C-alpha cells in the first residue's frame, strides 16, 4: 500500500486519508489486518510507529494484536506502565516519545493504541488521533467475529470448553447510557462455568440479570446457556419482571429437573431511579450512597430458578428509590465466600469497604470491577474455590 506524500501544512487531509484507509477494512478486512494497515497509515499521522494492544482476559496484560510484526510493539503490563495508565483511566498518556490512546467500544475498554513520535503532537492533532483510536476500536469490535485473531490475542492460557460456551453468551462487559453505567467481571476467566450475567437498555428501562448456576463444567454451562437465553426471550417478549422469573423457572424445571439457578433479576428506570428486583435464592446486592453502606434489601424473595414449583405463591418484587450517585453491586457467593489462608471469608463488609474506598478514589466503574476481581483472586492466593462474578450499576441522572 503506497504512502502519500506528507506536506507539513496538510495534517487534516492526511488524517482523513488515514481514516479512509482504515474504513476500507469495513468491507474486506479482518481484525488481524489492522496492525499492517496502522503501520501504513502511521506516516500520515506524522508517527514513526503504531501498535494495537488488547487487554487479556485476566485484565493484567496489554497484548499486541495477533497479525502484527514480531517486536513491532511489546506487551505492556497494566500495572506500572504508561500504556496501563491509559487503559485504567481511559485517558491519553505519553512516555518516552510514545503516545497511548484508549481503545473504547462505547464504554467497554478493549485496549490501547500506541503511536511513536519524534515530537509529541499538538492538542489539535491529538484530537484527530482520538478519532483514529475510536475508529480502530470500532473496527476491532466489528471484525472480531470474522476470525480468531482477537481471541488468540486475549488468551494467555488455554480456555476450557465450559468457559468458551459462557463467554460466547455474554454481552460486552461495560455499557453506559445517559449517565447510567453497568459493568461486570467474571473469574476464573478461563474456567468459569456456572456464573453469568446479562443486561439490556430498552428506552428508559435497564434490565440486568446475574445468575449463579448449581454445579460446574459443561453441564453447568449448558444450564447457564438455557437460563440466559430464556431471560432474553422473556425480556424481548415484553414479559413483566414476575413473568420473566416464572418463565425462566418453568424452562429450567422442564429441561433440567432437580437443578437450579440463583439469580437477581433487576429493572432500573434510568429516568426516575426506580429500582425493582427479584432475588431468587440469591445474596442481596450491596447498596451504596454518599460514602456509606445502606441496609440490604430483603432476600430472597423467591426460590431459586427451577424450584418455583415447590411453593404456590408468586415471586416477590422489592422496590427501592435511588438517588443520583447511588451505586449497586450485584455479586455471586464466590465473591463474599472467598477464603484466605486462614479460612476467613472475604465477606460482605470487606466488599463494602473495598467499594467505598474505590469510589472515594474516583476510579471508573470498569476499573473498580477489575481491581475487585484481582483482589478476590489475591485473597484466595490465586486459586479460586468457586466462580466469582459481580456487576456494578451506577445511576447519576
């Protein structure tokens, strides 16, 4: 691919040419073609080099996108590097002549774009580069399913089949709409089988489901797959919260008699802050407001999904009026029942203290969740006894 001349006074035109070349990937390119195209367009951006790095599943390392030239850009640890600061803060950083820009698909953090310069660009030029980074993120997100380059890049360990099934069922880890944020984490990321989550924003209504399936491995992932898709089918059919719960319960009992899934089924009106939920045999969520831990909501309000036929009463719906700035943390028992070497559980109070400290530090919601799950892994000295999943909601209307 030929590189255009680079008159110094023609920066905007050259940036537009770079955009055109990247956009050509929409129709005939793969994710693995991005490193080569970025190498070609780098001179148009007055850059000497370009590298695309994606975050690994464990959210510890930023890894060069599969398909790039060996040694073109080195892996970067999230902790202690400029690239890592760019990823954790979702803001541009620079060090030693290299500018790092976050790769954001909506609110989801995919990785970083690294550009090498003799002299760092002006603020106006940086704004153009932010557009380039946004386009690269969109291309990664749209091309990722046409091949396995993104998956090859993000995996630092072999992924077990049960985890493969679950990850292929999940929505993006983070979504932000009009001041409302939902973000989630799952661990162990290469061997998860029983935990899952889902969400959707339809008009003013945010739907969130957090599920903890009995068992582990392939059988648990199959039950989880049924649970997630029954939840989506009920939601997309316009069923109420109670009828959604009943539908999932019915299908689990019909297809997997004797098995069950604990769950929190949530609806949040993003305009008014009206929060409604059903706790189907699940731990109560953590409610945080103004730097303090609110009393927990009543739990459970229904039997675990799949066991509802055992009682003759409808699922109970609990309501709470949120205030702007409220944070809600949904979690599976793998979070609070994590044990250290002495057998002491992590527990709800330690979880609340962790969350309040992170919120006071001004961390973004995805970064809080990343640090939470790393803390859980560290608490259990790297060997989780159970799946650990959490989802965080912030309402700031």
